[in-house]
C-alpha cells in the first residue's frame, strides 16, 4: 500500500497510523492447539498428536495457536495477555507517519510516553486533517467521541507536553482496570473453564484488585495495593463511576453471550442466569442483589415454539 501511495505521489500527504489490536493470544491454552475449532467442540488434540504434526503448523491443514509459554514471551515485559486488561492485554504499539505534515511537521523518530488510548486516534486524525466531526449524518445523530486528540504530542518538544488523557476505564469479560494520572488499578476475572485453579462463577466482588504506578512501573511488577489502600479504594470507585457512564454494566464474563448480545446504552437490561436455556428454574439463585426499580420489561423470544403435551392436555381438561 505504501509503495502504491509513493507511485501515485500521495505518500507525503497521507497520514499513516499503525497499531496492533491486543496482546499476544492465550486461546491455545496451556499446551497449544492445532485446531481451535476442536477446542470449541471439547476435542483438543493431545500433546502426542501435536508433536506428530509439527510440520503442518502454519499450513492449510491447521488452525493453530501457540501455548501460554509463547504468549508470555510475546508479551514480555508485560503481565498476562489478550482478553484481559493487565498491560499484556491492552498495551500496544502506535506508530504515526506524515512526511508532508505542514509547519514543523511530525517529530520523525520521536518517542512519546504520555498515556493515549485507541479512542484517541479518530479525534487525532480529524485534527491533523482539519476536519470537524459531524454531530449528525443524514439526520442520524452520531455517538459522542470520547477520545482526546494527541496531535499536540507529535511535534518537536511533544515529549515534554502535559498529559491530557488522564482517565480511562478498561473492561473485558469481567476483568477490569482504570488508569488515572499515572496510576492503574486492575483486577482479573476468569473466563469460563479456561483456568483449572479458578472459579469463573465466583462473584465479581471477590476479585482481588492490584495497584501500580505505571508512570514509573509500566510492566506492573510492583503491586502497591497494600501500601496505598485509600488510593486503591478511590480508583475502584472511579472505575464503577466510569463503567456506569459508559454503559459497561452489568458485568458478564460469558464470552459468546457477550459477543452476540452487545449492550445498547444505559438500561440495556439485567442478566438472569449464567448460560443458555431456562434463565430461571426451580434451583435458580440471583447472581447479585437488585435494589433498583424496574420501570419497563421486555420479553424477547427466539427459536421454534416448545410444546408441552401434558400441559396442553391439562388445559383442555380444565375447560371441560
């Protein structure tokens, strides 16, 4: 693509932003996988089979994924991995190039350490291009843009500029984190039966929060939660406030359910039960206490109608 832009003479006038999407993948599990679909069908390949098929890895006969050891190596020096919100899951490179930038241009080769987030890219490109983001398109009101432009960081001397993006929440399938002015509070919640030593159905309130001064300890190697309990409590409270403001709640660590049932703004609904099938049965226990007020209830049904012959017979006899 870059070669093509050079051929057309547009390279100098093109803003290029290169980012990755997340940390290294952990889907391969402890031993790795040669076919992720087999994992979904509870038929993982044995270690012996994977060794016997080493030559097939990366070819058309496999859909492979490396084991956790390589995941950790890929994320070094950060903790944990994709699908979680320690730095190993959310810290990614961002490279910006604009050879023909006006004025003093971009500080070519410069490195910046101020906090920025993926949501900052759109307002940054818009500012660099001199665009005003529309409030509505063809009469349809657009979602607000929560990011902040980091164009101010790109010129010479930007490394010394004061950080503007000071607060950012994170949430991924129940794992949560909050960045605020150089500090980060983070907690992990397991996803399904992925980890043998942890209960994915444990209450979210039982998760252990950690505290890091990421301005000086970006690798999250020194947990300061015990040293600064009051600060940690403030950070956790701030996470809940940001989560409510951005429609993150209710928390849900069911991967497939969360992917196919996105939250659509405040009041998206409550989750009853933990999996597919009858949400409320004779052995049902509420996953959390509810002290709110239900003002309106919607019932959505899908799939074929389920008939109960015995119930139909009882209904007929009751009318005789």
